[in-house]
């Protein structure tokens, strides 16, 4: 049996992996629609299916899981947008990311069961 800390660390790692799958799948579909071809779209769709499987391995209430996961998704998507698509990061992006992270922390750490 795992300790509570070990379970939390595993959940965080799985959320990060799921975010990479979701953003990667979306990025492949986007690239496919913008000239890389339908094979990229098909691979992206498969990766998105893997994201759905991976994220749901975490034994957590659905609303708390996705309320927490959205922070990982936001960080990975902004990073991917900057690196893969060379998108600039405006001040509003940083403010929005901060709001998402605060909201996600409220969902994850609220004392209400």
C-alpha cells in the first residue's frame, strides 16, 4: 500500500503525462490540418484517446481530478505553443495562467469533501 505522499506524486506524474498526450495530440491534429496531412491527424487522434485513458487512471473524484488537471494542461499548452508554434507570450497569457493555477489550487486543496 502506498503512502498518501506517494499516491499524490504518482497522480501529479500521471496528470503531467496526460497533459503531454493531450497537447501533443492536439498539436499533431493542428499540424495535419495545416499541411502535414491526414496521417498526422490520425496519429493525433490516437494520442488524444491515450490521454483519455491515462487521465482516468487516477482514482480521484471526476470534478476534482479535472479541476486540478487543467493547471497541467495550461502549463503544457502554453509551453508547446511557444516552442512548437513559436507563439509569443503576452502579459495577458501570464495573467490568465495565474488565474488558472489559483483556481486549480482552490479545487484541489479545498477542505469541502
